[in-house]
């Protein structure tokens, strides 16, 4: 697989970095050891302009090029997931109930590999801002870093990120102009009735039947309030109630997720869900409260930057291994906040066969780390050439 020779030369180092990170997963904003490891490696590469404590444990490091110019941002996420690992690997998670099940250990490694090369060569104009972000999985660390001013503070003009994709041919890149990943919202519905004996339901106000009716009603939003050819997913993923077979419980809970691309569709879902919850609660004589949380916005690539990124990917892996107009997906990414703040592009990098993302048997493929690092390095050199 064609990668930059210098990066290929330290592929084994990258594998060791990645496996160390894999064995020491951290969650959310609490990526203290991961950030320390990143900073230690950056210093080894001769990078001294390092800023820590952004979004609690985020890191931004600056590499100066060989001539004046703008700043390009490259982002990697660092956090893991609350999943018990089942890979049996010698470098499996040492922390019970936590693992790198989404490949953020690999994303961090790819950016470290690019950083090492760029710090050695500095064959570009302007600056590179290396963005190591916590809390992608839960907490929107990308949005927090933007809110804390990294784009203006470091004068970042454009920004790029990569996510690995199991089940796609190893080393293949995929992206698209415009919308790539959906906006994600969550909803929590708390229902309170009147509990009692299961043999005397007439003396209760049963929150269970109300919860079932609300869940069924929510499903009609997609089928009856929305144009079928527009993208919308509403999934009820949790219903909790009760403690014994002969007790009508006092409360019930419903939780789920909403995925959209159009802000007007998002508003419609929120409005209709509120109406369904309120109306159904009245019909069943219970109290119900909807907590609807708007989370990550849609990930929308700048068309020109996506085309440029695809061009760079072709230089690294060849034209046959790049798809530049993939169908958008209903997953979500908080890199979206950075793309709202600056033009740029997000790409997927195939890592071959294996367990899927967020599965207990998942493991990042170390063979693709030099590919991602080479992409980042070439992107910088072509976006900001040393000589215009």
C-alpha cells in the first residue's frame, strides 16, 4: 500500500503507540493519561508549542512550516467507550468495562504519525494545528473545543478528520460533498401514574400502558408526519418499568434517539413528540414529561474541501481506492461542530474485515495507521505548499 516512505519506516512505532493507548482507555472528558501520552510523544518529535487543558483534557499543538502562511487543522478523537472488551488480545484493555471499541486509539495514532513526519520535514508553508479531542462519544468535546475558541485562538482556516470503517476494503477512503452524517438528538420520557396491586388495576393509573401507547405513537411520526423520501430515523431504544409481576408500578421511562439532516424536520419531530406525550398522558390519566435534547448537528463537508481531500487520498492509495460521493449515513459525529466553524472535510478509511464499531470484539487495524498519517501529511503539503 503506497504510503510516505518515512512514515512507513516507523509503522512499528505507531503500532506500539496504538496498542498502548488501546490498553489504557479513558472515557469522555477524562482523557488525562491519553493526553499526557500524546504530549510526551509530541515533545519527542521536537514540537514545543503545545496547549493543554482545552475542553478539560484536549490538546492543540502547533507545527510551524518553512514559510509564512495560514493554519490548517487536523483532528483526532481520544476517548473510549464503556464496553467490556472481549478480544483476548495481549494488549486488551486493562480497565474493566472500558475499551477502545470505536478506533479512537487508531485515530490518535494516525495524527501522531503525521505530526512526527511534519515536525521532521516542515515542507509546508504556514502552520499545522494538531487537535487531539476528548469526549466524542458522549459530551460533544468537539463542540466544547470550538466554544473555547480554538479556531480563532490558533487562527485555523480549514479543518480535516478521519474515521476508520470496518467492513470496507483496507486502505480505501470514502467521503462526499455536503451532508455526510446525521444530526443526533436524544429523548427521555418520564411517566408517573399511581401504582398498586396487579390484581386491582382499576385502583391504579397504570404508567406501563401509557408508556406503550406513547412509544407506538412516536413511531407514527416517521410514517405519518414526514415525507417518506427524506432522511429520518426515530428509535425507541429503552422502556423501563416495574419490579414484580403482581405490582402496577408508579413510574415508567422511555428513551431513544432521533437522526435527521434537515433542521425543519428536526423541529417537526420535537413538536410532534411533545404533542404525543402530552395527549397520550391525558388519555391515560398519568403525568408525563418529555426531555428532548438536541445534540450533535449534521456533519456537512465543504464541497471544495471534500473534493480536494479526495484528490489527496487518490495520491496516497490510488484512484481505484477512493470513493468521493458516498451515500450519507444516519450515524453522527461531533466533528460536525468544527465543520460548522470552518470549512473542511471528514473522511472514512476502510480497515478491512473484522468486528464492527462499538462491538466488544472490535480492534483497530494497525496496518492502516500509516495510510491515514500519510493522508494527513500529504494534505498539509498540498494545501499549503512550501513554495507557491
